[in-house]
């Protein structure tokens, strides 16, 4: 006995580890058995949404699904976002991935996702033109699946594969959330002002007040996570007008190469109203953020808002439900659009041409994994979640916007209705390399008001003009690398076309030719045009890209003369 | 276990036998699983999934399982050539070239010979990152494909690549040469799958020559002759509409055509990012025309010029 206790003492740590291990094995085995009774079909669904409402919603929808398919059990693998990329990679490579997987997390580069889609996901193209059976009896009965989504399943289509690979279950957007009660108490306003000047005035008023502890109220809770939302939705649209001077290829956008050429050749500079005012607005708005916001994380800003220290905070639909829950019984959460200046604003009126354009893109996308033993059942469950009524219910529970057309959404989220017509930013300063590093350094100083706009420009502009060409040339090397990659997958397409017959062959050859033209022919020509633009610059005597040349004016005039004479 | 002295030779014999059998079966050539069609399909599947070693394994099995005069032999050679050419990392251009040449030797007039010759031309065109192709050599290589397979899709593809090398110079002489060649090609092969690409190349060549009317016509024809995949419902023409409209508005001064295509963009793609710009364009043209009409009317009345 003594020997036994001696052994136990000596190997105590080992025994503890062993016991815990055994216990966990038994616990997992019992848990799995409870999840999947013998003979049942178990569908595992992997995602990175740890919000309680998402797990609860999927759980409830699984219950609903089981009423129709009693033998199907859904098991969730909710994985923290921070490790989701590694987890996905490991599971896919190891052949142990769930049957249904949330895809597209930005943590993994896009080209890697394309490889994963190609290798591990079941293409859904064959199903996108079929009606969703779960839409029977609704307004979407008989409508092709892809047309039942607000984004037409555009986000699910992987051009590199020419296939649809996922089904989007929600839609996302970004707006400004605010504490209605606090706003009323501090400013007397019932609704948050969506006009820029009135918004700034409200912020000024908020700043004058302190709470019962003597702490000043913060108008806007900000952080390095939140700033890009203000940049995208409010500041960058001011640079839309650059297009008229620098969109040399008239594709509707100003590329980083075009902006560089325009600045280098003096067609525009950093004092152009669109650019200067973009930075002025940043200063005016961020002056109402809490001090040192660039060093703070998302959670710290959310904490300020939840603790009723701040009135406004920008965030997305994904936070709507949790903010509501945090505010419950304490204050009412409101949602407003970003406060835009009007066209008669004395400062911004000339450059603020409209609201920020927002692309309707489905999110919360799920793909079916090839290793699944139940492809059909997995697809059926996804179609169930994409049914009009079910999608509305799923998103109602989560607090997100449904991805399916004709669905109703939470009144709180009505402010998230996207702006389908509007302007967009054209200030693409990123050339990579040293110019980008220098820009980030200076821009960070500007954000925290340690450097003026003029000082920032005086330091950056000469460096950008001098070094930009080198950095751009380095960045453009990727062009030829992409051609090699394209050639590789095109050879696969060609082989598929050669081996197929009938309609399938016709379709495959069209895909092959379309991709050959778009991926291997135009890039070389576009590249030649870009090189010419960089080397020779634009014709400075010529009119701007969106101005009429004298020859065009003469043509139009001649036609009008003929028309007027005829009438 | 203790083995008696007299049993040792028998044990040794059996051990040698087992080892010998293991050696024989271990070193035996792997057998091809399935029909040649199945193996070929599997090999290309591996290729598409980036499993290049497995693809080479399957292509090699196929090559060794069929006779050289069997069509699958050339298929295997072509597959090996393609995989060694395009696999990354560890591509081997020399080995790839040998396989492509072997296809040309075994089936000189066949479909795969056409694609092998095209692949050899592409190898000259797609040089490593940081290098520039020798365009004279590249053009000669494409010409060989066109000359040997003028009616084959691979020949048409080579022709389009060949003309693209001229058009991409943005040089008026090359542009004229390309327009001439493309015109002949389109007359000879009006139903080729590359007809839309040919029109697009012509549009760029006319742009180089500063000929806006022909450029606009070519842009419109490129759109009208574009192939639509019956199995792929997703076909986004928004950029084409935009492209035609801006050429019509700013290069050709053809406001009616511009209006047509701006409106098509707005109506058919109401969520497209360029919708706002297209709406602005319609207003801009109306304003310009109103201004010019007033100007003309004033001139007619003998007013301000």
C-alpha cells in the first residue's frame, strides 16, 4: 500500500494528466453519442460566429429542419475567428472538415481560398438555376435560386473557377449607432442629426457635458478598428471628382497608377479640393473621438459606448444585436446613416456629390465540403436556410439582414438599406514599397493631430513623386506571375473541354475562350497602355478624360445643326 | 522462441522467400486502375486540384499501359507535357518541350498536336517574371501554329495571340498590320469562337490610329458577337455598356449611341457601381446639347458666335 502511495506521489502529475485525458475521452464520446443517435445523419456546420445569437439561430433552424427531416442532426463547430484560418486549413487538409463550412474569412488570402474552393468545395453551379424547393408557396416559388438573393449570388461566384461555390445567408452594412437617451439628455435632440453641420454641432454640445463622476462625455467612440468605416463611408467619397482628371483609361475608376501619373505630371496635386477636404473632414470628425483612439481596439470603443460614456459609434449589422443586448433596460440604441454634408454646404458642397455607393454583397456564406458523406442533405439544409421564410427567421433571431429578397428585417436595421446609387473614393495612394510605408507613418501622425496637413504633404509629395515609379514597377511584377497562374488553370479548363461532349463541351469551350481572352490577352495590352502612361504621361494639352475635345464638340454641333435645319 | 538447429535452414528459406516476394511485389510497376478514359479523367482532375505528382503518376501509367499508336498515348504525352510545363513549383520546361514534341511526332495532324504546338508558342511568350519575351520569336512560333492548323481552334487562338502582340505595341504600323490581318481572319472564319476577341483587338488598333468611328463600331461588334455560356447564367455586361458609352460620348461624339448604352447599364444593372456616373453622363450630354443648341440658334439669329 505504501508502495502504491509512493508511486502515486511520484507520478502525481502524470496520473492527473492521464485521468483528465480519460475523462475528456469519455465526455466527448458521450457528448457525440447524444448529438448523433445511432443511424442518424449528422451534418456538421463550421463557422466563426461566436455571437450567442448566431449559435442560437442555427440551433433553432436545425430544430425546425429536424421536424421535416427527423433523422438529420446538425452539429455546430463554432471556432474563434482568430484561429479560424488555421483551423479550416488543418481540417481541409486532414479530410476532417465539417460537411458545411463558412468560407471567405479575410484572414486567409483570397488566392488560398480559391484553391480551397477548387479542391475541397462542391461546385453549386448546377443548382443555381433550379428553384429553391423551400420557397414553395411564397412569392419566390419557381424563381431560380440565384435570383432569390439580393445580390444575385454575385458574391458566391468564383471567377477563377467559373463556378458558384457558396450560399450567402445574410447581408451586411455599416452605419452609426447611437445612444438615444444620452443624446436626448445632452443635446435635447430626439433623433440624431444626419446632416453634417448639425451632427458636428451635436458633438460640440455633447463635449460640454460631464457625467456624475465628472468625466467628460465623448461624442464618438472610435478606435483603429472603427476609423476605416468613417473613411470608407464619409471621407473617401469626397475624392470621387478626381476621376474627371485622372481616370485616363475611362474605366470609371482611378487606379493607383493613374493617380500617381496625375500627381507626378502636375495634373492634380494634394491641394486639390477633393483631396484636401477629405483630410479636413477626417480632422473635424476625429476631433470628437476619444484621445489616443488610434491605439485602441474595437472592444475598448464598444466598452465606452456600452458604459454610456460615448453617444455615437460606427459599426456593422454584425454588432446590432449584441449592442442592443448590452443596452437592454439602460438605454435605447438608434441607428443612423453617416452624417453627410449637403450640396449647399459652404465647405464640402462642391465635392460632396452624393452618398457613398454600397455594393449589395451577401455575407455569412457557406460551402459544402467534398469529403462530406451527405452532399445532398447538406445542400438541402442550406437551401432550407435560404428559403424566404427560413432566411427571414434565421436573421431575425441573429439580428442581421436577410440575404433573400422579399424578406422583412428588424426595424432597427432599416437604416442599413444600402445606397445603390452613389459615389466612391478615387484616392488610391498605395503604390506599395517605401512610399506606402512613408505614407502610413505620416498619415498616422496626421490622424492624431501631431502633424498638419500641409506638413504631411510637404514631406510626402516629393518622396512620392521620386520613389513612386520604382514602387509601382515592383508592384506590377505580379502581373506576369498572374499570367503563369492563369495559364495553369486554363490548361485544366482546356482538358476538361477536350474530354467533354455535347452541351457540356460547348459550355466548357465558351468558358475557356472567355477566360483566355479576359485573362491572357487584355492584361498584356492593358499593361502596355499603363507603361506608356507611366513613361510618357498624359497629353497635358489634351482635355480631361471626361471633357469634350473640340473635335467632338464640332461633331455634335454639326449634328444638331442638321437636326435643327430639318425641324 | 527457441528454434531447433535442424529447423533453422527451413526458417531461413521461408524468410528469404517472404523477403523475395516482398521485393518482387514492392518493386512491381503500379497497375493502372480503370479504363484509359477513367485514368485520363483522374489525371486531369489531379492536375486541376494542383496534385501534380499524382497527375504525372496517372499520365505515366496511362502512357505505359497503351500502345504508341493508341490515341490515349498522345493524350498521356500531352498531359505530361502540360503538367511539367505549368506545375509550380518544380516545373521543367525542357521535359515539357520533349513531351509536346513527342505528341507532334506521334500524331502530327491531330487535335493534341495543334495544342502542343500552341503550348510551345506560349512557352516562348510566358517568360519568367522580370524578363521580356523575344517578340519576333514569339510571333514566329504563333505563325507556325496558324500555318499548320489554320482551321483548328488552336490555330485561331494562336492567331488572336499573334495579333495581340502587334496591338499591344500601341504602334500605328503594327496596328495597321493587325487590322488588315483581323479583317481577313473575320471574313474567312465568321463563326470562330474568337470573333468577339478579334473585334476587341480591332477596337484597340483603331484607338491607336485615332479612328474613333471605327473604334466605336468595333467595340459594339465585340459586344454583339460575344459568346454566352448557356450553363453559366452570370454574365455581366455592365463594363461593356460603360466602355461603349464612353467611347461614343468622348471619342466619337455619338451621343445617341452613348445614351443607349448608358441607359442599358442603368436599366439592366441597377446595382452597378457606375450607375451614378451613367446618370451624370446623361445629364451632361443633355446640358451640352442644350448649350450648343442655344449657341447655334444665337448664331442663326446673327447673335453672338
